[in-house]
C-alpha cells in the first residue's frame, strides 16, 4: 500500500460508466487515475478518454502493476465478481460496479477474498454517498414525516439496441440487474429496515430474453415499497416517502443532472407548506471516490459493504422468484 496521500487507481473495463468514474477521480482530493486495463488497447480515442493513464494490454497486466493501489471494475456484469476476487488476491482494494453478482450466493466468494487479503471491497452504489440521500435518511430518522407507511419509486429508460449489453442476457442485461437495484438500495439505506417478502410482475422481451418491465411490491413490516422499472419506457426517475405527518419526494434520485436537479421537496400533512432542499454542487462519483479512498487509507468513512450487497441481491433474487411464481416470496 502506498504511503502517498492519494490512492492510485486502475480501471478494468474502460467503457462509458468508467468515464464517469474517471471524472470523479479527477475531481477528487484523494485519488489519481494511474492506469487502465483493456483487452483492446488500440481502440481509437482510448487515451483521450482517460488522459494521463497508462494503458495495460489485458486485465491481468493491470493487476500486476505495483503502482496501483485500488481497482475500479466496470466489465460486463458477469465478470464483476470474478475480477473483484482476482483484484483482491492481487492485493488491491476494489470498487466494483453494480451488480456485483447476479446471484447472492456468489458474493460469499468475494467476501472470502476480501477477508483473506485484508483489503477493502465495495459495490459502487454512488447514491449512498450523495447528500440528498443522506438528507433523506436524516428526515426519516428525525420524524419529519411522522411514521413511514409507504415508499413509491420508478426508474425507466428506453433502449432497444440489440447490441447494447442491457439487452443481452449473456452479459447480465435486463432492468432488474441494471436499475431495479436502485429503489431497493435507496429504501434500505434511507430507512435502515430490511425487507420480509415480495410480490412482483416481471415481463421479458421475447426477442432479447431480458426482463424489460417489473412492477414490484415489497413488505418491510411497518411499511411497504412499491416501484416499477423498465428498459422500454420513457425516461423517468422518482422516489416518494409517505408518512402520517407528511411526505417527501426525491427528484432525480439516481442520476441527478441527467434526470433533473438534485432536490428533495418535503410536504406537511395538509400540503399547505413545503420545504425544498437543493444540492447543486454534489458530484456523487467524486464523493464515492473520496469516501472509498479515505476508508482504504484507514479512515472511518462508511462505505457500502459486501454484507449489504448480499442483502440487496437476495431481494433482487426474490423479485425474480416472485415474478415466476405469481405469489409472495420470502427474502431469504
């Protein structure tokens, strides 16, 4: 591990999402992008997309680089757990794009790799570092809406490109693995409560074979979460938290900027008064990078744990089961 103040990052899988991550590193005070690992090092524009980073031909070459402290993994979904384990075994800290795995049982191997190598491994749920979600958690904790009874959410976009990984089941495509994780994570993060059982309708595209629409109802005991996600509907993002004393809406909850402003609107019971919280300067990728780096360097910053990843993936697994069975499924 370097004694320098900044974490030296390497990227495995330098695609579109990796560019957003690289921008977060560039804007941070805790990290520098040192290298990328790619199976196509001669791809036009690669060096321009990641300026200043060394280019390694292959993922293994990046993991062998002694001047890399931490690795960000942005391969297609089925490779996430595999390369997280390999990176941990190479002695690197690991931030891996979601979904970490397509089956909760597989995450146990990643936890074992983390523990035997004594490194930090985390799934990249950047929303858990965003101040609007920290504020949402504070509002729930402080009773701003009284007793929470219901949470509603939606996350949709339109994509019918047959070559896009989101429409290719062999690459882990589909709405639930890609975006269904956001309403579930944000609700669990905000409330601190774990789900008990699930009902769901899950529709698959007959051509692609991926899940393209899900309508989900989740029993958390004292409250319910209902949400829908789709890869073939007009773009929308929203989350509502509704209690007996009021409710609040998290606008553009998952991709603030692309879907709107960073805003929470809190309403009282009679809808006669509203309080607006704005977070115009928040850059969630940068905040994620900084929190992860401080934790990797021995700080106390909270990060999204692998144990949390297991709990969230168990919920996604239960949603798929409920979609097939057409009955309540326990989250186990």
